């Protein structure tokens, strides 16, 4: 690949991840699903405390439905920083993103404790180019720290 194609691939991957964060924060679950390949792996087992072995899926629709259930009524702000993106081929890439998220949960929420959660960690992603668009084929979130108040 020439340097321009590599830079275009990197920008396509960045756009896909930015859309992922936007969809979570705006609770746009259909658009979230559209950022994944149909069989994408989503692995959030290490994203919560205690770690939850049930948070591994190969169905982006189920991932979005779970997010809709857990985050319903919750205000969120997600940020991805300093990506290390490796373009593996014209149609494949991988990335590690530093991340930070904030959740503000109201009293009486059916899943999450009321109050504020602030977290830090890393996303480990794989991407494929489908047509003219980069999509996630896998994402795994690991946590460095979670704080509640």
C-alpha cells in the first residue's frame, strides 16, 4: 500500500470508532449495529467489575440490545484517545485505543448503581473494509480503573 492509501485507511478506522462512541452516547442502537460486520465479536467481559463471563458475543444486534437495556436512562460520555492503528492490508486493520468513559445513572435504575461512574481502559479492535467503509470485526474492552461516586 502506498502512504496515501495507508493514511486513508487510518482515517476510515478513526471514523468508524468515532461513530461507535457517538452511537453509544446518543443511544442510537441501529447505527451502532451498522458499525460492525454481521458476525463481529464484542468482548466486554473485562469491562465491568466483577468481570462478567457472559459479556462475549458474536452478534452485534445482541450487543446493541444489551447496551440499550443497561444504558437506558443513563447519560454517558465516551472518549477514545491516542489510537495505535496498524493497517495490515488494503482491507484489514487493528487498533488499540486509550479510552475514558463517564456514566451518570439515575436513582432506581434496574441494572446500574445510582450516581457517577468514571472509567479508563483500552479498546483492542479489528477492522475490515467493506466496500468503501471500515467496520469493526472485533472489539474488546479492558479496564485500568473504575471509580464510583
